[in-house]
C-alpha cells in the first residue's frame, strides 16, 4: 500500500480547517478580501500537491505551511518578511521572564477587544507564532515546519510574543495582570 493519501480524502481533511485557515490568513494579511484569496490559492495549491502529502504526518501543519508560503510570495507577504528579528541573531542574549504567562491571565479575561487590540499590536511574526501555538494548538515541531525555522527560534518567538502580549494587555487594561 502506498504511503500517499488518496485525493478523495483531501476534502475530509481540508474542509474542517477552512475557518482556521481563513482566520490565520486574515491575521497575516490584515484584509478580508486578501485572506479569502490566500485561502483559495492555498487550497488550490494543496489540492494539486496532495499526492505528495504523506499519510501519518500532520495535515494541518502541511496545509498551514502552504498557506504561509502563499502569503510570503504575495506582495504583502514579501514586504512583511523583510524584517530582521532579535531572536534570529544568536549574539544577542535572550531575556527570560519567569512570571506567570499571559495565557494564565487570558483564561479569566473577558475583554476580547483588549486581547484583539494587543494581538493586533504584536509584530506579525510574533502574532503568527502565538496564533499557531495557542489558537491552532500546533506542537513546536509543527510550528517550526510551518515557519521553516529551527525549533529554538519557535520557542524564543513564543516566549517573546507572550511577554509582549502580557505587557500590552497590562498597558491597555491599566491593571495588574
């Protein structure tokens, strides 16, 4: 039996992910029409490449990588990808914060508008890694695959994103989180 998945199961795997793909595309592009176009193009590309998908691997990570690559090859994505990140420079020390994580506080936080504003204010690469981890619940190794970066970079970006989100929420809500 081939290790490839038949094209007939593509729909079964892809359809449940459409809302998540759209939400992620929107956060990447910041525009509803662009997000719809990105999802449509990513679905088309993934359907064409589906015979290369290996059964037993993470379909969600595979299709999110296609979505991200589609975004990065778009005009908007090319501009967004030109930013250099501190965590990508190994000469700079990483500062770790041992305080409670923002998600501990977000569980009890009922001000969704404040969370959305804080997410909006995050740098796109930090927002993307946080959404893949905490919203899409991808494992670090799958996020590394989607973003095509080492797992250490994923961990560093998640830490920085959570710390930054926590600081922004503290400023917005004017209270001690």
